[in-house]
C-alpha cells in the first residue's frame, strides 16, 4: 500500500467536492468555466494515480480500471467529454471510492 498515493487521491476527491460545493449542483459546477476544468483535472489525476497502483482489494482494482479509462477519455478527447458521464461519476462513484480508500488505509 502506498499511503501517500491514497492521500493524494483523497485530496483530489476533496478538491472535486469543494468545486461542486461552490455551486448549487454538480451540473452547475460542470457548466462553470473554472470548476469544470478543475474537476476534470482532478479526475485525470485520480485515474493516473490509481492506474500506477496494484490492489489485492478487487473493488479498488475495479475502481482503478474505470478511473484510468476515464482519465484516458478526458486526456484524449477533452472537448468531447460527455458531462453527463462526469456528473454520474461525481454523484455516484467518488464517495464509494473514497470509502474504499479509507478502509484500505486503516489496514
């Protein structure tokens, strides 16, 4: 386990949560010219970091695979990013990822 990598991912999740909290909704945050790039960059960093790690935890391994795919999608087709997909990730996947990381860090 790399505690510093987990801490970095948690920081990126916190940055996304902060960007969203400055708006009335995730949709609004992804429409903002400053918040959208910040959220996308944080998601790219999460995917890049998870992609460099290996996991015994199958749930984290699955998150890592998905996060790395999202990273590639953003990096290689930035203008074509489907914000509905990003909104779904922010709404439904970041909190469970955060929980899995916190559990892993307690081990």
